[in-house]
């Protein structure tokens, strides 16, 4: 992916991002980018700033300093609506699904198809269900019946629905926060396959994970954060698991011969 | 669908035909998705018990017309309660607000001699204003609705007494206002109304079935849709024949059922309805999906208090007077009980406005039947309490079942 990424503009690029909370410098001078059709893993120990970075990107709170580029153009992201409008979706750990609603309703929550008129407009259930079935099939998500409430789905199926929801709109970058944290072996595999299919569909996927096996399974590039600073971004094929753990914990400060080797755009 | 589920042995495949449908239905019951089955079973049991013990008076047309008159007012209040419960909130002012709105209407009509439409509008807007105030207070300060409406329960009672003044009772004399509950539709008009209602409850699902089939979506067996339509048609026509052989269909019943159809349409077809269910299911998820949670909550409180106001107006119209005890006593409890007995979950997000109709029929039938048997109020209260407890228990147990089958 990295080689393919050369010479293209990243979908999303952050330069020199900093964020302070009172006396805590949560993030300092972070650079980060995602291209289309790639999976970037964002890794780091607790307190490294992964969540803060995701929240800045999804507009939960603004950055103190730094530039935010979308397809090379500077943009400002001050609220969740700004990032949604750009085409950035975030799937949080706690899924944010409505247990009482069926799969179709959850996939379309907040953007139901139908007649115009906002809240007073009428929903077109047939259109929504047809499209929902189509999207789930494209992503090979196995759901017995799209009209059953989310409450009766398994953990993996719920996670799949939450991820599928992020591709319902015109989203181009999807952030997945610990998507496999609560899942069993088979379900984890299902979700990771889903992540790969999102990449095949041309999306830029950012996966935040503690699980090294998962990271190496799907990621093209790995961005390591430590104590609010970026240690580096590495090509997933050229870094070992031990090295990655060393970088996350501070035992290693860089990899000899490949400092920031996969930093897109840094070295043509 | 089929191509996505072929390889997964866990996927429960739907069998064809009616047998498959019943297998599916059994599974849904086991998972806690019971729909209106228990309340319908309960209703049949109630009808049989009272019909036998009252020696045939219970299902007599005269008594059935009385039953419809008794249920329209509290039933209308109960529609609003269903909306509130869908959010996972509670409104303890539903009863007292009905009395307050009726009192305002009575003062405007009788004391101030204003024309009926103005008086009715005044009563309605009183409910709207109360709902707006409470909804604002609950969402703005994040106070539980239980506490805000508990304060309201006391406060609005004071306002009711204040509005009624020292005399305490106002007798209604305006023909339009008393006609709200006192007008009866018979013959062709009654059957035309029944046909309209049937077009909505039995006809629309058949149309939806055709639409889904044409779009290539999975459909339940046509037989089932047809059987359901036939059963509903027989019940409704049977009721109309019975009512028509006595005084007919009261206008208050037409208003009550009309409001149910309207709210059902709003909840199932409009995006607003989806928002209400989403907030009741997971308010945080709704907020993240861009739903204006506070605004929707406030609007639902406005709708509920306005519906309570109309319930109070219908009650006043039937009783031809408003007094200091208007909207008090069992009104609130019956309105909430009806919503819950009808199948609305107290935990939010589950239920339909039909719960208000089915629930009030159950509650009012029990009350009416016990009156026919001349039972003491002490016994009546205890039995009504037992029915409510049973209904809530069914909800809680099934909810647990649903969670257990969720993984």
C-alpha cells in the first residue's frame, strides 16, 4: 500500500497537532495521515493520546495548534457535524446502536431515506431495507434477518452492523476504536475481514487497537504514539511485533535504518 | 438475504408457509418479542369471565356503548403516556393536567362566555404550555422527569383549584362542548367510519405487503397477513353492529381512535417517530447519530400534555361539568396502567400507541365488569392493582428473556 500511496494526496492529513488539557500536554506536534484504500493502525500504550487524537479528528473538541488537511485542502473541524460533513465516520467502542431498533433502522439512524421534510418527512422502509441488504451483502456481513432488533444479535454481528453503518453515508475515512476488544476468536476474524473489505471498497480505515495480532493482520501502516508524541509511522511488513512493543513502551526510540520509513510523502 | 446466510449454520432459516411462520412466532415469543398477544388473550378471558358472571349483561350493546364512553377520555390521556414511556420517561401530571385543561376550558366557556372554539383552544393550549414548561425544565436542567412531574402534580393541582375559583364546580352548557362526547354516529355514518378505520389497520398492511413483494424483500406468508386482516375486520364490524344496535359510536370514541391512528402514523412512518424510539432505546446513540435529543424530548412532553388536555376536555364533555376533583384519583393511574397493560415497556423504546387502545379496553372492562357485579371499591382497587402488577411483571420477565437470548 505504501508504495501505491506515494505521489498521491492523502485523504486526511494532520500536521503539527497539539492539544493541552490544563497542565497536561495530551498531544504535541502530531502528524498523521490516511490514504484511500489503506488501513492504518494507531497504537500506543494507555495515555499515549490515541483517543484524544480520534476525538480531535471527529470534532468532539478542537485542536490548540496544527493544520487539518482534507484531500490537500486545509479545513477546520470544530464539531462532530464538520467531520461528518467531510466524510469521516467514527465507530466507538460502545457501538452506539439502539438495541430496540432493527438492523435497518440502526444502519439508517439519523439519515432515514424517504420524503424530504426532516423530522416530519416520511420514511421509505422498502428503499432502506433494499439498500441495507445490499450493503450487508457487499460487506459479507451475516445477519439472519435485517428486521430483528439489535438486542438479539451476537457481539460480532453488532460490531459488524456498527461498522457497516459507517459506510452507509458518503464516508471516506472510518475510525474504528478497539473494534475487536470484546469479541471471541471467530467474531474477531469476521470483523477483521470486514475491515479488509472496507479497504477493498476504497475507504481509508484507521484502526485503534491494543491487540498486536489484529494490527499485523490488517494494517498497512502502523502509527505509534507514546506520551502524546508520535514515535513514528512504520510499514507493517517491515516492523516486528517486538519492535512495535518496544516503541510503544519507550524501550526503543526508533528503528535503525528505517526511521519513519513509511511516512507517506516524507521521502518520495 | 439468502446469499449472505448460506454458509452460517447458526442462522435460523425461515421455513416456508404457515408452519414456518408459527415456528418463527414461537421463537420471537421466547426472545421476548411478544407483540400484543398477552393483552389479547387477557381481553378474551376478561370478556368471558364477566359475560358469565354478569349473566350476559357485560357484552350487551347498552353496556358496550357505556364502556366506549368510559374509555375514550382516559384512553386519550393514555396515548400521551405511551409517548412518554417510549422515551423511557414518566409523566405524573397526565391526570391533573387533564383536569386543569378542562377547568380552563370551562372558565373560558361558562364564566367568560367565550365561543366554544376559543374555549377549546384555550384548554388545548394550556396543555401545550404545561408540556413545554415541563419538557424545557427536564431537558434544560437534566432533572429526572419523575421529579419534575411530581412537582407538577402538586403545583398544577393548586392551579386547578385557583382557576376554578371559590365555587369549585362549573357546569357546562355550550352545545358544541357537550356534543364532543354526547354526539352519536349511527347507520351509514358509523359503517363509513368503521370502513375508514379498517382501511388503515387491515388494508394498509396488505398494501405494504405488495410493495415489499414487488421490491423483492422477504415477506411473511400472505395467509398470515390475510388472516390478521380478516380477524380485525370481523372484530371491528362486530363491535360496530353491537354499538349501532344501541346508541351508536360516540364522537369521543371517534376522536380517541382518530388520535391513535394519527399518532401511530407519526411514530411508524415519520422520521420523528423513529427518533422517539431511538432515544428510548439509547439516547447517547441517538445523539451521536445527530438526533436533536432535547428538542425531541421536549416535543414529546408537549404532545403528551396536549393529549392529556384533550382527554380532560372529553371527560368534562361527558360529565357535563368540571369540578375540583377533575383529573384526580384513578385517572393518572389508569392512564399509565392502560399504556403498560397494552404492552408499552416502562424501560423505554418498546411499544406502540395501540397499547393505549388495548390497555384502556382491558382496564375499563375490568372496572365496568366489577361495577356490574356491584363489587366494593376496596376490591376493585386491589384487583386493578393486581392486573397492573401482572402486566409489568410480564414485561420485565420478557425483557430478561430477550437479554438472555441476545448473546
